[in-house]
């Protein structure tokens, strides 16, 4: 064996050691995200998982974090809502459809489903009429009703949110045409629609561009709706017959909100928001003197782990906050001081979670204290590497503890392997000569 061969082998071995050591240490010293407690408030966690690839699912966990049931293997699920009869309303996107309207088949469709969890829950509504109950003996969850429409591309056109209204109609947040509407599930007809183009200047064709990314709509009662406009960093209160009557973060200030998801209205002048690109959960109050909305409470660290792209936050009746920490693949409950009450490891890229039986309560007392409920763990996001890592998580399911350091280790190992491979090829050619 000549010197070139020995150096080539050394480079390959050293590259392998770098990779094994970095991932081994990361796995060994990763904080535990499974600290679920049977004493936590509620008896079940319902999670909508967006997932990379065809891994979208709806999963129900008990208070100890054990899976009660799960249904999935489609492109994505987002919002979930437990209905009074025990079934689950969920928004979804799936592919392989032949009924594609103006688009070439096969295409993707997005919309709303009702899922019967099976024998562990009361009977679900039938496919023909969501208001009628049908008994099921099959213990496996199944889709019993669906309404959907074809989209040009799934990207940025998913129905991210829907809510069953007391009337039996369904409120839908439509990202394809950037609107909210009330759907009659019996007929499939729209009973009322508000288009964002009434308030914002639209492009020529909103289906060809991620214009506003309208990702959430909640009923506030009295024909008023809270709407999340992600790309404008704004929340709107839309009143039927009046249009927009209030704007949260009117200037689009990224220090207030930055590409948020799933706001939870706490009552007049208070809202809890998953402030996704600021990697925190924040409570905003309206300043009675200025009319401006200001942060009064926030959480950026849970259980010694920095939040990474949280996309849902619910205030529970006891004052705790349930957080969906998307890129850390967990759902966590914290008290008003940010102390972890329970934490659940869930499938990759969860979108939204509810602690049952509470769900997203319509009116919950806001926190009356100011400041950050934060353990002070430093933010270690690194330019370029953090962006690459975030992109990787949307393509492949990665453990939550994989960090920028591991991405750097992969790059170093790859460079060493390439160098070692070159030397081994060079040595082989010299040997033949």
C-alpha cells in the first residue's frame, strides 16, 4: 500500500468518525421531549401532522403520550377539531386524483374531512350527511365524509384551517384564492364568502403566486371572524357585512409578528399567537391609549429546548399554554411561567394540536403579567445552515435534536470522503501504471 492509499483511507475513516461522533453525541445528550404526565390538564392530545413527503396524519395521544389511534399516509393534515359526537374535523391535502377540474390529471386536491376514530369514540357522521350518526364496528379510524377542490399545485394552496360552526356549517380558510367562506356541508354550497382582495391589492392570478398565505380563520361569534394573513404579519377581525374592522400589527412589524400561525383570540383586546419566524409564542394586548397591539408575554424556550417554528398555541382554561413546536417534532404544555407541564414527541412537522376536551376555547382569561417566560437558553440559529436545515426538515423526517452542527459535520465528512476517494483513485491508477 503506497502513501496515497494510506492517506485516502485515513481521510475516509476520519470523515466517518466525524459523522458518527457528532450524531452520537447529539443523540446521547439530547434533552428528553417525552415528559408527558398523566396529571396534565385533559385526557387526550389531538395532533394534525403535515409531515414531509406522504406522511401527513392525524394522531390522538392519551395524557401519557401513548398513541390511541392514527390515520394518515397522505401529503398533509393541518387543522384538527374534535366534534361533539366524537368524530374529528380535519383539513388535508392529497394527491393522485383524476377529477381535476381545469387542471391536468393526476392532480392534488385540498379540503376538509371528517374522521371516525373507531370504536374508542362515539359514532361519527356519515359521508352523505355530516349531521347524521352511523354506528361503526371497525376499530380503525376512517374518513366518513370529505369535501375538496383541485389546486394547481399543493404548495401554498392547502386549506390550512376549518371550523365547525354551531349552525352545522363549516368555516374554511382558503389559501388558493385567499378567502374565507362558510360552507354548507350537506350541499357543498358557499353560504357566505369574504375575499382578501377586498382589503389587499391582489395579483392578476392568486393561484400562481403565494400572495397572502391566508392560513387561519376562527369564528369570534356575532358574525365576526379572526383571520391570519401570514405574509403580511397581520391578523384581521372581519365582520360579516362590514369587512375588516380591526387590524393587529397594522404596520406589519416583524418584531411584533413574523409569519404567524393559528392565533387564539382570548377576548377583546387580547390574542395568543404562534409567532413562527420569531420562534416564540407571544400574547399581544391592545394598548387602550394608542390602539397599538403590543407583546405582553412570550415563551421561546420549553424544557431547555428553543422553540423552532411553532405553529399553534392554545390557552387552556387553567392558564396553561399548549404549543405545537413544529420542527422540534413535539407538543408541549407550559404554565404561565414557562415551566414545562407536559411534553409529547409526535410525528415529524406537526401543524396543530388540541388538548381535549378543551380544544381552542372561545374565551379564556389572558395573562395579566408582562415579560418573557423564558429559561434563557441562547438562540443558536446560524445563517445559511439554519435555512438549509429548515428546508431539509420539509423533505425528510429528522430527529428534533439534529442541529446546524450536524449539518456542518455532514459537510466536513463529505469533503473528507471526496478527498479520500480522490487519493484512492489516484493511488489505484499509479499502481496500474
